[in-house]
C-alpha cells in the first residue's frame, strides 16, 4: 500500500476555521466536530477495504481544499483528519509516524482530498 486517497464530502466554511476555534468555540462543539471527522475518515478508509491496524509506517499527508478560508485556517481540519487516521493507517500522529504534511487549494474538487503516502 503505497498511496491512499480519500475524498471527504465536507463543505469547508468559516465554522471549521482555526480562527473560529481559536475565538472560543465550546468544548462540546469541538468534540462533536472531531467525532464527525474521525468517523468520516474511517468510513472512507473502510470503503477502500482498509481496516483498523493497517499500519504503513511513516507517512506524508497531503491535503487539498476547495474553500474560501485562508490557507493557514485549515489547521483545525488537518488535526481532526490526522487524528482520524490514528489506529488505521498510522500508529500515532507523532513525528515518528507523520513526517510531513502539506496543503493546497484545488477548486476542482468537492470537499477535502487527503492523500496518504508512505514516507521515504
């Protein structure tokens, strides 16, 4: 398994912005968002036949967003997605297992495209 690509059908709005979270969103709302993202990521992996414990070692995670947020405001989403990968494709989200992360805009996709590559 060299590369896994998932598309998360999420409309990225300001309520998922790092600025919004930084301004003091209640912990229960943050918890709800995290749970929804973790479930979404894991369901997409299951659709591809990737099950819990399918570790691939160290990874690079690439994100593509179709949104109007500033590029640095996707940080909260990135955290929730990578946390959702824990236990499936990655053993943990520390620097031993997630070596690199990048993000870019892509107006041709609907939602968030996440590509997980084995890090070399």
